[in-house]
C-alpha cells in the first residue's frame, strides 16, 4: 500500500509473500502452500475488478466476492491467485473484509504442500456447492 509520501506501509493486512502454488486438487485446481505458513498472518489478497451497485446483479459467477451491500469484487482475473482457494467446511484460512478489500488469513499453521481452504459461507455453499456435494476434507471423510 502506498502512502502519500510514496513509501510502502506494511500492516497486518499486507500479504507476507509466502510461496504459493496452483496445483490440481480434488475440487479442480487449488492453491497450495509452497512452504510452512504460520498461524494468523495475511497470506494473500483476493483481488479483481470492482463492481459497484447494480453492476454485479445478474452477473452470477462463482468468483464474485461481495464485500458490502454496494460493492462486489469479481475475482475472475488471471492475476488473482486467491481465486484458486477452494471451500472447506474445516478451513485453515479465513477471508477477512476490510475497507472494501478481501484478505485471506491463515487461521492455523499450514504446512508446506497443504492446500489452502476457507469457508465460503452459507449463501455460496447452498448455491454452488450443495447441489453437487461438498468435496472438502470433512465431507470426504463422511463426518
Ligand atoms: Zn464440506
């Protein structure tokens, strides 16, 4: 983030730059930790085109991330690696909305080679995941 003086301000919400890689996962492609990631840090920002007001209505699409009643981020852009993070009912990450932006935080220590997952929320789950059955770790195990 640039300040008015042009210096880069590092905050809790600055992605820490841990290595991540896109690989084949059970639910299509997924985003995996390339190295051990500690608990409670910002791993990556969910970025994309900002849609305001009614622009998002009727667009559909599973990469839409509603950050407020008026603002939606369309994450279906090549540069947004966070779009590969799959849903899990037993997540190791969480999406935190702050000032109209979305940051993915680790909510547990994530070992190298582990897939990053977060809970997409009930609305998304019911619309996109439930119809085909959830393939997250918890549901695969049948618990
Ligand atoms: Zn599940």
